[in-house]
């Protein structure tokens, strides 16, 4: 896997295929991501479980990727740029 800018947030690091993560770890990562801002998804017309499923679908559709940042030693979900190729060349 190459290191390059991959997302709108200009994070650099290594893309981690979501399929390689333990399902429970992935679920907790997504849950932390969607609850960061303290949003009450019930007010938005969906449940936390609905929102987690939406993010899972975005991962499957490659609209969102997981990037491990080597500097901060953290992983984050980031939105892919429109038209950005994610080939591993």
C-alpha cells in the first residue's frame, strides 16, 4: 500500500482495507466516528444503527476509506475525493 493524500481532509497515511478489520473493531470504529459530534440520530430521523449501516455502505462503495496516520498513530474514516483513483500503483 502506498502513502499519499487520499481524502478531502488531506490526511496522509496508509489505507487500511475495512475487510481486514475484525467486525467488532470496525463496528466500534464506525460508532465512534458517527457519534463524535454528539449527534442525536433520532432527531435526524434515523437510529445509530441506521447511521452505522450507512457508513458501512459508504465503505463498500469506496466513498469512505480507513486511513492509518503514521504520525499520530491513529486510524480515521475519511471521505474520498471525487475522481480520486485509489489504485495501488
